[in-house]
């Protein structure tokens, strides 16, 4: 496990995956008339009415499988010295990988929120659990960094968690009817910003490994 998590090839794939999380929707939106990345969530690209649903849902399945693998790797490399934190980190990333990745890719959401199906309900619940779990990923990494006397990375993770929490709250509020005439209506934007902050610990580790 140690040789995998320290390899440049592994971190290249990790960085590619994180970048792809944002770059692919930016590309696919061009082939989906009516899709607004500022107000619509990324999952809408995988809806049944989306012309790019096969590509995006396939991507979500890849994302889920790969991040689940990453979660297991980090668990085995930290459990010896930090058994509690290793379990919490596994749950945080693992729940996101399975819920917001694998399950969400198999059960697509509906573009129209007023139409509820079994698939959209499964998607909604699993994605909500996954995003909430990943929200604490920067915080847990920060605690781990401070325990390892990595102050700079710890501070970065703490800032990432605070920003992720703010954007996540904005994302949740943006779905409410009473905020549709405010800046909070940009649900898609808040989702992307929150997710970006949650991914910062992974990006930092990948870039640090590639440059070392």
C-alpha cells in the first residue's frame, strides 16, 4: 500500500480525476441545451433527458470506484499511528465515493425536481449523504496534519473546511424557494465551490508528491 500511495503515477491519476470532476461538466454543458452550470447541479448532466447522460454517469461510476480505492489506501497507510482518524477518513471519502459517485451514476436524478422516481430518490439520498460526509474530509486531514506537525497543510485544511462549510450551506439554501431571487439561487456554483474546497487536501497531496 505504501508504494502505491507514494507513486507519482497514482497521484497523476488522482489529480487528473479531481480536475476532471470540474472540467468534464464544463465540456458536457456545451452539448446540453438549456443547461445552466450556475443554477443547475452537476448531477443534472446525468438525468434521463440529458444528451450526455451516458458519458457523465459513466464518469460518476469511475469517480466512485477510484475514490473508494483511494479511501482504502489512505486507511491502510494511517491506521497504524492514527486508528480513529483513519476510520473517520475512510468513512468520509468512502461514503462520498459510493453515495455521490457509484450509486449516483447508476441511479440518475431527474432534471425536473417536481418529478420524483425511485431512482431519483435513491440518487438524492445517497448524494446528500456522500456530500455531507466529504464535507468533513478537510477537517479530518487538518487534524491529522497538526498531529504530524505539518502546520502549513493543517492550516490549509482548516481554511478549506471553513470555506467548504460556507459554500455547502449556500448550496443547501439555494434549493429553497424563498432564496430564488437572491445570489443563493446559483445552486450549481455553490455546489462546485463547496466540492472544490473539499478536494483541496487531495490536490495538495497530489501536487506535493508530483513536485517532490
